């Protein structure tokens, strides 16, 4: 496994793989590699012969008051996990490599950026779209893998790729969960024991939504209230949103119209977590 920091080195390694006739796969990450990321690597290996993982804590997707400074970083462990997983190339650029002096071009995916996460993190998706587009330009992958855990992110990236004719296939892989249901997230490392327990309320509220839809409840406002109520019943949990939306457009629904996705975001202690579940499916 090669580890490179320079764009020219990525291009050279990718060009060599192409000359060998390999399809190129890409897994963008911000590091703190966990089983969720490794499941993306495995899927990427199924889809391509040469897998590039990027590890870059992207400053432009953090607002000034967010956790950029304290975001968990564990490069040596990350590299060991990537090596063990059989990754071919890890790209670990520094900030000036991605955002050189004078950088002023950003991508905004208009509608999807504004709702849900966008209401609480107005500049977040502009940073995500911009860095992912840059990574696609640098690596020029045939396929890129993202987790369903960041549901709105994958919807935004799929929209951007379609709108800008970026020649990459986007694969979305299922959320990886702990045995008790907690969705894996690098931010779970912030949680203390009580918060870790309270954080289960996010996936529980999604399961409640699924159960109510399966039981035939058609008033989705009522189900949203149940989801929020469940989150609020935990002292450490402060919900930001709890909703049911069209799985493609992410527009909030008032009556069941599959495919639907339930989405939640909440602060657990000081840690902001998100989760989602496609609901009401056979
Ligand atoms: O999902 C993430 O880890 C990040 O948002 C991504 C896609 C790597 C862009 O920085």
C-alpha cells in the first residue's frame, strides 16, 4: 500500500493502474477509520481493481463553532487498517494541497444543501460538495463508495455527479451498526458511557417510525411527534430534527408514499449525531 500526500503522486499511481487495465475505485474519508469505512473499502474492491482511500479532515465543511479542531485524528491506526484491508493507495493531502492560497471556487447543490442538515449546518454541504468534486478530479475514479449513514450527503453527491456530468458511478453502502443498533460514526468516540447509552435513542426512534408505518399509521405528523418524543425522553438528548421524507427528494411527507426515509439529528451531550432508516419496506 502506498501513502501519498501530493496530487501528482495520486495521478501517477492511478495512471499506472489504468495502464494495467484496472478500474479505479475511491473511498473518501475524514479518517478515524472504522468498520463502516472498511465496508466501503470492501464494496469498492468488489467494483474495482485499484482502491484509493483519501483521508482528509476537510475544513470547509465545518462551521467556525464546530469541532474541526478536536475532530478525532488517528492517521497511524487508519493506515494500519487500510493496509490490513488491502487498500492500494491512501491519499493524505494537507490543507494547502486541497485549498491553495487564493482558492475561491465552491460548489453548491442548491436545494438539497438547504434542508435538514443544511438548516442546522448552512455551509456544511458546500464544503462537502467542493471537496468531493476535487477528489473526483484528482483521482478520476470509475466508482466511488459512500455510506447510507450520511443519507443527505449521498443524495447530494449523486445529484452533483448527475448535474455536472462527472463520469463516476456512486455506490451507496448500508449503514454499519454496533450490535445494539448504534450507527458507527467517528464522533461516537466523543461519547461517555451514559451518552453512549442515550445515543441509542436515535436508532430507536427510527425503528419506532418503521413500526408505526408497518402497523398502518398514515398520519406521519403523529409519527414524527413519536420520534421526537422518544428522543426528548432522554435527559442527555436534544433533538434537532426527526422527520420522514421521500427517499429520493428528501422532501418531508405527510402521508406514506414509499420509498420513504426516516431521518434524525440530535445533540447527545455536546456531540451531534445523525442517523436514518429506509422505512415501510417489505
Ligand atoms: O463523509 C465524510 O467523511 C466526509 O463528508 C467526506 C465525504 C469524506 C467529505 O469530506
